[in-house]
């Protein structure tokens, strides 16, 4: 009997040992399941984060794409303006070139006004000198007979008419004009005529210069001769227009290039995000399959709850799997 009891006790002990080994084995299975479930949770979290990031990237790419068309339109407009700046530059250069011409023309017009005034005075002076000479000459010849009459003697022939009788000898009338006085009046007349001739030549030369300058400006498209200040203001306006056109073109070009680079970056980030989501989805699916195919029974769940903290993995959570 003692022998049997001893054998029975030994058998019971062996069975207990086997049972402990089985529990250890099952505990190891539970540990592996917990690890796999944790990996599943992590992969699921990463997937959600990657999907949210991809969603934001797709939205940013869409916004960048929507900006491209307006930026391209703005660039085309700026490019059209920029391509026309050559003509604007030419107009500015033309205005710059005519400034000295207009300045000289304004000065020549002042000279012309002075020449016209001098010419008018010369006309008056010449006319007055001519009248004075004519009057002196008329008076000189009018009184010449009176001078001869003083020399007449009765019975002697008149050197003018030949008569020897002199009933009505000529008498002096008005101013007595001598030959010297007549010569002086003639010199004054000649001098006035010379001054008039010189004034005519000078006025004509200045007028020709003014007319030539005006014709040149009219041929450039000016309907009337502008003031220098007006032309200089126009030059400044064209300079501003050119500068603004160049700056607008450079800005539009820079903005379009930046948008294209941004869109390219968004596309690259989207593609990378799509690959990451695909990889994480595959990883999650693989972890889920491992959990679903894990050899866990209801009794093993009980064993697992005995060997592991509830915070790691509860029995209820395992049942849900």
C-alpha cells in the first residue's frame, strides 16, 4: 500500500509538473499575443496619423494647384507688358533727345522776339530817316532858286530861264538847307537802311532756325511744341512705367516659379505619403492576421490574465479579438 501511495503521489507530482509546464507554455503564448496586439495597435495608430498627414498634403496640393492658373495668367499679362517696354524705352529716349532741342528752341524764340522788336524799330528809324532826307532834299531844291535869285542883276540873263527881266525873283521859303545838311541827312538815311537790312537778315536767320526746329519736332509726332518741364515730367513718368513693368514681370515670374516648386514638392510629399499609407496598411493587415490566427482558447485567456497585468491586455479585449 505504501508503495502504491508513493507511486500515486509521484504520478500526481508529475502531472502537476506537466500542468505547470503547460501553463508556462500558454503564458508564453499569451505574451506573444500581447506583443502582437501591441504591434497592431502601433501600426494602426501610425496608419491613422499617416492618413491624416496625407489628407492634409492632398489638400495643400489642391490649393497650390488652384493658385497656378491665376499665377500663370498674371505672368502672361506681366510678360505682355514687359515685351512692350522696348517701345516705351524708345519713347523715353526720344523725349530725352528732344529736351536739348526744345531748350534751344525756347531760347531762340526769345531771341526772335528781340529781333522782331529790333526790326520794327529799324523800320521806324529807316522810314523816319528817309522822310527827313526827302524833306531836306525838297527844301534844298526849293530854296536853290532863291539862292540864284540873290545873284540876279537887271539886264543880265537868268541862268535858269534866260530872261533879262526879273519881275518876280524867288524868295527863301522855310528852312534854309545847305548841301552839307543834305549830305548829312543822306548819310543818316543810308545808316538807317543798313541797320534795317542787318535787322532783316538777323531776324530771318533766327526765324529759319526756329522754323526748322519746330518742323523737326512736328515730324516726331508732336502736334504742338511742349514746354521743357512737360517733357521732363513725361520722361520721369516713362521711367516709372518701365521700372514698374520690369518689377511686376520679375515678381510674377518669381511667384509662378515658387508655386510650381511648391506644387512639385506637394506632389512628391503626396506620393511619399501614399506609399507610407500603403506600407502601413499592409503592416497593420499582417499584424491583424497574426492576432486572428493566434492559437488562443478561452481557458488560455484565463491563464493569461493570471500571468499578466490587466493594463497590458484584458480578457475582454482578447475575447473581442
